[in-house]
C-alpha cells in the first residue's frame, strides 16, 4: 500500500479551496493555512525525513480538489449563457 500524508491532503485541498472559492475575502484563513503548511513541511522534510508521503499526499489532495474547480468553472459558464 502506498502511504499518503493526511496532513498534506487536507492542507493542499484547504488552501486550493480557499484561494479559488473565497477569492481572498478572508485572507487570515489563507495566512493560517500557509503557516500550518510551512510547519508541516518543516516536520515532514527535516525532522521526520519523510518527503515521499508528503508529496504523495499533496498530489492526492490536489486530485481530490480538482473536480470542484471543474464543476465551478462549468457552473460559471452555464450562468453566463443564461
């Protein structure tokens, strides 16, 4: 079984979601997310020496988030046509 970092999955999904859906209306959310992301990178890469699970978790987080972007774009195009 391939290991994934749950922290990376949640952080990548959260940051991408905040940046696209909130469009910087709540910058403190993005700032806190980035700070937690930096702390997680420090722990995963330098303290635990475990970049593989972090990178795989980041990819999985992006893959989980991407369909919501596609849906949002298609929904936006449909609203423009109406």
